[in-house]
């Protein structure tokens, strides 16, 4: 996600490592994942947070190819009502037992369904370039059972049962008074993911110019 690049792209690339194929953050088994440095970082030129958050997507170019099989990037946007899976390392609850406080050592995932944009605040939501999603399942007294959270940003959204990348995790529509509560997240509020199909031409143009 573009909002994760808090330094200049060159500084971020110089300090970043990418773990590919990992289900354990520590990559405890030597063959379990690839660890790669980053050669270059590109932020989508349309990225902005004012007046609405748009194009919250960045592209990392690896210094060396990965041996892992890549996902396939969707060429058309998934329709409303599609079931997808989100994956990420983000908060479940703050815990000093984790390697990084609040961030999980094990990769987590949850199922979501794409909804009409009315479930998100249109002030911050670009329906042509993003998805509005809610966790699948009946809400309890405290909300839904799961959802994206801080630390999940930039993670994949794949069409359920496939390796097709339909989106990337961006942000949660949280009320200002709940903005610092990392245990609420998508369990209570709708989530927003950038559409892979919308930004596929930009990714292709960047790669072609390398």
C-alpha cells in the first residue's frame, strides 16, 4: 500500500526485505520462504489522501527473482457479492509475546464479501478503483468475527478458492473516536481494498520500462 511508504522510495527500498511464501514471519525453515531485498519502489502517481483516499498502491521491484509461484493479477474487477480471502500479519490484539508488538508471527486470513459502496463513506471511497468489503458471517454483539487491521495493509485479496489477485488491502472505515483501538478494525467497520484490475495497466507500464 502506498501509505506504508513513509520514507522516500529510495530510502524505503534500501531498508526493505520481502518475505515471499511465508506463513511464519521468522522463516524458520530455510526452504519455507524466499527473502529478497528491494531494488526499486514505485508509488502510483494518482495516490492521494485528499479529498479522498485513492490509488493507495505501491509496487516493489525485487533485487533478485523469487522461486515461489506468483499469483495471477485479475484483468477485470470482481463483481459485487464476490467472496474473497484477505491475508496479513496485522493486529489481532496487542501482545508483547509477539516478535513485533501487535503484529503476528503467523500469517492470518479471513473471508470477506464485496459490497455496494454505500457501506463505505463515499468521501473516502473511489468505487471505480476499489472494493468495499465486510467480513462474512453473522455479526455478534461486538461486531463481526474478523477483518483487516493495522499491519495488514498491502496484503493480498484473492478470489476465494483461486490464486487470482483481485485487490490489495488498503484501510478500514473507522470512526475518529475508534481510530486508536487496534482490536476493532474490520470486525466492526467496512474495509477498503484497491482493485488489482484497475491498476494492472499501471503495473504493466512500470515493468515494461525497467
